C-alpha cells in the first residue's frame, strides 16, 4: 500500500479506517490525515496495544486493501 496515495485521498480512506478501528473518532482521523505513523500512534493510544501490535494491525489492513497499492 502506498501511503502517499492514502494521504492524498484521505477522505476516501477514512471510512475504511473507521470500519477497522471503530474507536477512533473523527477528530482522531483528522489528526492522522493519512499518515501511517500517526495512525499507529492513535491505535496504540486508543486500544492500549503495543507498537508492534499496532503495526501488525496496520499490516493486516494493508493486506485487506491491496487494491490501493500503486
């Protein structure tokens, strides 16, 4: 997954991110703004998981959304 594309099209991706991580608020999503490191941090903070677990969840998300790779 190309995160430059995600960042550039964040409005379209917000719904997919919200579906995967429903505890993230709209304000969280605005702060994340398509940045992978920001997403990882918010997942850690919101779900109380380790950095490694957050990264693993993001990898799963990327695999589920492979059509986004460019």
